[in-house]
C-alpha cells in the first residue's frame, strides 16, 4: 500500500475555498482590502499578539521583520545552519551578515549555548528556527540582549510552555506555502509582534517604505498578502488546531506502534508542544533507508543534506571553516516519514512495517 509523504485533507475544503474566493473576485478588492485586514486580526487573536501584518511570503516576512527590529547593514545575525536556505538568505537580503550556529540534533533546534558561542560585539539579532514544527527554547535566549526574530514558518500552532510559537520573541514570522500546517493557495506570509513600532515599520516596509503612496521613508518592498490568499486563510484558520491535533495523534501512533525500535523519533524541546510539520526521525544510514522505503511505496526523504553554511551562496560567511557537529549529524542522519491530516491508522502501520523490514535489510 502506497503512503505519500504529505497526507493532506485540504480537498475537503475546496467548495468553501471556491465560494470565498469567488466572493473576493466579485468584490473587485484584490490588494490590502477587508480580507487581509480580517485575517490579520484573526491570526493576531489566535496568537495572542497585538499585531499581525500580512506579506507576500515567509522569506519576505523574515527579511522585513529583521529590518523592522533594527537590524542594519553590516550587523551580524545568528542563525542555525540546519534550516531551509531562506533563513540565512533573508538575513543577507536585509543587508546583514549571517553567522551560523550549531543545533541539538535530537530536537533539530538551536540551543542557548550554541547561540551564545556565535555572538560577537557585532551581533544584533538571533533567528531561532522552529524546525519541522518543534519550538526552539526562545525564553533561554532573552538575557543575551539581542533582538529575537522567530522563524516560525514550519510551526504555526506550536507552543512553548503554553505560549504560541511566533509570539515568543520581538517578532515572529510565518509562511503559508501550500505544504505548511496552515496553507494558502500559493505564496503568503505574515509577521507577528506585540511591539507597536515594529508593526508600524513592517507595514511601511511591505509597501515600498510608504504609508500613503505619496511620501516614502525608506527603500522597502512590494510585499503584500493579497486578498485571495487572505480569504483562503480565513477559511482554513479555524481548522488549524484540529489539523495539528491530528498530526500529534499520528506521531503518538508511530511511537506506540514501535517505530522507535528502528529509528530515533522526533524529540520535542522541553516544554514545547510540537506540531509535526514533518515527521523527521534519524537513522545512521538514512539515505539507504529512505530509498528502501520508497521502493515499497512509502514517502521518505532527507532534508538539508547540505547545510546552509556549505551552500555555494553562503561561501562568504564561514563555509568549511565552521565546526558544527550537531548540524553535520542532523544533516547526515535525518529522514522524514509520512505525516499529515489525512494519515490513517492503516497508513501508519504500513509505514512502521515497511521501516522494520527496510531497516533489517540494511544490517
């Protein structure tokens, strides 16, 4: 039985999405209209923050949030190397210098100690990445005196000691790419913050550095969440908690079914409520195991095999000179298995059985 890597139930909402999008088309309001304003209010209420500002995508959200939080050209920003390339890319786009730090391979998240080792007198901010739906220990970094801009692109709905991911630092950034836990129907992103000044700067930067199309205070961006995507997000936001609970149940069933006998299972950061954007395990022969699983029709893949600090586009920021053993271990050993809101008990049993057989064949 084939089991896809992404088990989505989005098709159940197609009729509601079409109805809402049709209403937007008929309205004639497509940019920064009532749907965007309503979604910003609704997501802000969900996160318990004062402001949410919609932007065009998650990468722009991070770039704009860094600038709004006071990062200037030439400043250093500490980021993990084990993350999607957009994280350090956004730092460079903001004019700053990414300084790569290590992670805990058991959680795939940065630690306070790893961040502290990367801090210099030029460091202005840190970007903790809530990778794969886990939540980095943001509270432990508060006393470092740095601006904290969370990359919560993969963790909407996750929490740390009862507080939502994206609402833990000075600003939090989100992506609503179609594969995310809260998807839109294309590209979309947002910045969340309790800081009135940061929110004002984000709104200005997303619209060419202007408040009114007449006076331009900065060189900003043309980066706005559009009405069609906001309308789709308003349909789906009420489903988010149920979807995340389905992901947690699937993760629990993997564990209860004995998957941990053959793989190192995901481990939440202490106090974190994981939302399993991806169900990423570890195995010493991850690539061969993934290939064997795919041969059996089971979706499986590795992520970030080449960490960011070794990517050609980041060659000027440390490269091979860096010693990041946790990053190297995570990059070499990680393997994502099927996860999603439509994953059935039979699917999970099939994956566990296939993993046992495949792993035994590697001995």
